[in-house]
C-alpha cells in the first residue's frame, strides 16, 4: 500500500510537469497567434488608413479638377461673350468709320471752300493792314504834334503860374497893407474920437477939481498924488480921497453916455510908488502896494456904478518914476501917484 501510494504520488508528479509544459506550449501558441493577429490587424489598419488617405487625396484632386473645369467653362463663356461684344463693337466701329469717311469727304469740300474764302480774307487783311499802317503813321505824326503842343502848353502854363503866383503874392501884400492901413485908420479914427472924449473928460475934471499941485493933467493922463487918496504905506481909500474919486466918477459917467457903443474903451488905473523899498506882512514889496492901491480904486469905482468891463487895474511898483534920480521928499512924493488914462481897448 505504501508502495502504491508512493507510486501513485510519483505518477502524479510525473504527469504535472508535462501538463505544465503542454499548457506553456499551448499558451505560447496562443500568444503567437494573438501577436500574429495583432500584427495583421495593425498592417491591415495601416493599409486601410493609407487607402483612405489615397482616396481623400484623389477626392481632393477630383474637386480641384472640377473647380478648374468650372473656371475654364466660365472663362470660355466670358470669352464667348467678349467675342460677341467685340463683334458688336467692330460693327459699330465700321459704321463710325463709314460716317467718318463721309464726313471727311464733306470736310474736304468745305476745306476747299474755306481755302478760297481764306484767300479772299487774306487779301482783305492785307488791305486792312496797309490802311492800318497809314493810319498809324498819321497817328504818330499827330502824337508828335500833340506832344509838341503839350510841351509848349506846359511851358506857357508854368510861366503863367509863376506870374500868377507873383500876382497873388503882390495881392496878398497889398491886402495885408490895406488891412494894416484900414486897421490903422480905424485905430486912428477911434483914437481921434477917443481923444475928443478924453480931452472933454480931463477938461471937465480940471474944471471941477481946480488948480491943484497934487491933482494934474499930464499929456493923456490924469494924475492923483497917492497922498490925496491913501495914507502912507496904505492901500485903503481915505474919506477925502473918496470925495475926489466921486467927482471923477461923476464926470466919467457923463462922458460915458456920450461915447458910442461901437467904441471899445477902458479907463486904466495905474498904481506907482517911489523908489524907497517897503517890506511888511501885507506888502512884501512895492509891487503889492502899487497893485493894491490900483485895485482899491477900481473896486470903489465899480461900487459906484462904473461897468467893470471898462476898468483896468495895473501895478507898476517903483519902476516907472517921474524923476528917476532923486532923494528929495517932494520929488519922491511926485513918484507916488495914481494915474488915470482913458483909452480905446
């Protein structure tokens, strides 16, 4: 039994390796077959892909050929249409050529007629040019004569203008002289008329005032010594001075009524001092004193009714003395004065 078990175990062990070998061999065959199948499938797939690519390429070429064929067909149709248009154009051109040939024939006829007319026109133009040359020559001669006349005219005009300018200058000089003489005559006439009223004015004043050494007429002026009207170094009129001025104002009003309105007159009141200087707060110099005295007299006369338009006040200071070189009190008193001068303005 033991031997049998052992033999049975030994037989079993002996069979398994062979079975394994057989299985291994079978597995290898299957693997080979599978690998062969896979390789065949891969080869078949590659072949199929190559065929598809070839078919696609062929389809692309066929499409390209179809497009090219369509383009050729379109160009053929365009060319055919162009040929038809060219035939029409050629027909039109032929008609135009025929018309042009006909027109050229007519133009040739008109050209011949025009040439004949041009010949006639040229002949007429030559005659006209000849006449124009003659007219131009005559015109040049007339222009030369006109230029000579203009030159003589301008020369004569310049001489006459110079003479006229001299005459105008002489006339202006005569007018100026005439105006001056007229003015002088008017002035002299007015002065003569004014002199008459002045003489009457001074004569009446002299008659009223009487013979006094401190009130006198010198030439065309009526003179009051300052002491008659003012205190020493004063420009305020005194009571006695106002009385004397009232007499003068009365006579002036009488004369004024006689003086014509067209005679422009003024009574000038001039203030004079002696050479002795004065310097006070009221009168810094003899200018102020002489002017203030003349103004006081003028103001008093306007207050008494004399029109201010006929009065003038002037201060001369010590610069117009009656006696320039003196220190004598009597002579100095003569230089201190108020002068009245009735004159035209």
